C-alpha cells in the first residue's frame, strides 16, 4: 500500500475521532414539558364509523379496539389533562358476534402464510380448537362511552333514530331503542371531540360492490336509498353541519377529518387487470369462442351503431401469455342487445378489480372444462370490477363531501386532518414514520389490514399522530415537540391467530 495514502487515512481517522469527542461533550437539550395549550382535553369523545371503533382485519375485537386511534389519542391526552376514556369493548378476540344464537358478524381475518383467511377456518385447517364467539349483540352495555365509533355507519345514520335496530354494533351501546349516535355522543358533554371518516361509508358499499348500486346525487331523501347507494352530497352537507352544530353547542373544541379516495386502498389495487396465463392452444380456443362476438362488433360499426374506436375497445383477443386481461361486463358500453350482442370487453389498467375477485378469477363454472373459466370464457359480472365511470361517481361524491367538511370547518373555526392527502402519499411514495416506510400494499405495507380497507394498529397509531399534529398547530399544544407522539413501531401490523 502506498504510504502516502496510509498516512492520509490515519490523519482522517484522527479528525473523525476529534469530531466524535467534541460531539460527545455537547449537552443534550431537554425536551420541553408537555402542554395542552388552549385545548381542553378533560372529556374527550370520538364519533365516527369503523376506523373510530378500531375495526381491523375484517372485524371488531378487543385487541383492535384497544389500538383504535381514539384510544391511542386518549392515552396521550391523559398526560395533558385528559380524563378517562371508555369504549364498548367486545367480549373476546374472535371478531365474531351473535344475536342470540344467530351469527351477525364473522370471525376476524388472519394471515395463513399465503393470504387472509378467517380465524375459524385457519384453526380448523391446522387442527386447532376454534374459540367460541361470546359477544352477544342483544346484550346492551349502556351508553356512557367516550368512543361512539360504529362500523358501517353512513353520515345520515348518525342522526337516524333507532339506528341500533339496524346496526348491532350500535344496538349494544345505544341509550334507548330510539337513540341516535349523535345524541348519545353529545350527551357525554365532550370538552373535545374528533369527528372522523364521516362520508367514507357513504361511498364504500357502492365501491366494494363493484358499482352495484345507485349514485343518489339529486335524491335528497336517504330513506329511499339502497345499501350500496352513494349519498347525495347536499344531504351529506346538511347532516355534517347538524353533527358539528350539536357537538359544539356547549363550546366543545374538536378536530375534523376529510375523506380519502377509497379507491387508493388495496381492496381495489391488489388484483391486476391482466392476471390470466394462457398457452397457445387455450388462447386459440377461447378466441374462437369470441369470434362471433367480435364479428358482430364490426357489423355494428358498419351499421353506424358504434364507432370503430369502441369496436376496438370491445374486441376480445387472448394470446399465449402470462398476462391476459380478464373479460368483464360493462353497463356503460353502447347497448347492442338489438344485435344480440352483450356488453363485454377486456379490462384495462383503468379498471379496478375488487379484492375478492382474486379467488374467483380462473375458477371453472364446469369443473374440468377450460372453456368455462370465469374471467376468460365467462365474463366477470359487474360486482367484480369498478369501471372508470363508476370510479368517477365515487371520486366526485368524495370531493363534494370534502368541500362540505371544509366549509363547516371554516365556519366553526375547526381544524381538519388531511387524510385524503395522507392516503394518497401512502399509496404512491409511502409515508415515513421513524424507521418504517408504510404503504398501502396488502399484508406487507404495514398500514392497511388484511381486509384491504381498514387500518392496522400501526395505521391507527399513524392516525393518532396526525391528529396530534393538527392539535399542536391549532390549539398550541406540543405533543410532537415534547416527544409525546406515539412510536408507530410499537404497534402490530398483524395479530396472532392465537390472540387471547
């Protein structure tokens, strides 16, 4: 080795050592003491739907509820003048619920090494005992709970008298047969509240059903809506105003949250549009089966019924490849039923296949007959895919809801957590928290649970921190500066199947 470079190395190491010695003598600045600022956290009440309740892995259960974002928040609030925080806990960690002897909620999901599976099915598969479901929805727990989070609740459900008879999660905590969620929350006389995810369920069922529902924009009577329908934005705005008016009537402070684009969740982004592998012989056989349909499209062009571009868009052609696009039904295509032609086309990257389609695509309607493969010879029905037109209905409604939320927030002087932007970041670049990069990838992303929609405990810890950021900015508290953000790495991304 050249001695000139050896001595240079020694000198550099000497400088490095000196710099390290200097750093070691520097005093570590103490963190400031925690203060709540102007926030009165003495009686915190949360109101919302599944995320507020701590729903995760397709179910509600004790461990998930203990890691709900409101419960995490309440633990930090208790360090700054916050009082006790109570939740309507389930009786066990199965995730299931019964009404008498009738099942009304399924066991939670677990990871079986390949993908999500219901806990009872997984335990049966490995020959382990299946714990019984002990939560009975017909047993009322009373109504003095700080967490009024009810899975499945849409905006108008918060003000619907008797909603407990329609939703067993609220039924077991409602103050009376005719109670409303909003009334029971307001009756706790909060000094501080969070109002989160209101609006998410107003589009969620429509989206998860592949658009099998009605966009009710223009219909101002929610009593006429179906389960999968999209709530009219005017109805949403009026109800959201009512909710905030009542929560703030006695001077309560609070934080609102906007609605993310739910189409960024892994329930809609996990299954590719082109998951079908075919060899040359099978591709040729399927193409022969669609030859008459493709020929009919050309007749429709010749008759001026559709354009050449639409005919190309609808033409179905497979090849020997690992990545053939599935065939779907699309109700927004030009109706050619007069020619005996159905509304078929192959999916594109603009289509979103819902998560359950992964276990349906490739199955055979007639076992052993490759010409009856679902998604290939037999097109996928509307319930399996959210088309661009259906996605636009979801996004337009979400934008309108968020405009209403921002308007109410501005009129009341309340801050808003931008969960829309946070989910967008998580679904593109990922979000950094300490040593973790959290993404919306199913199973491994860390943010979204096994059901592809609701968050993991780690995701709920992120939500809690995001609320505290906004509280710091708006009420003068210093949760972040005092080191009182929660360490998201201390919260699980998947729960053990043996959780007791």
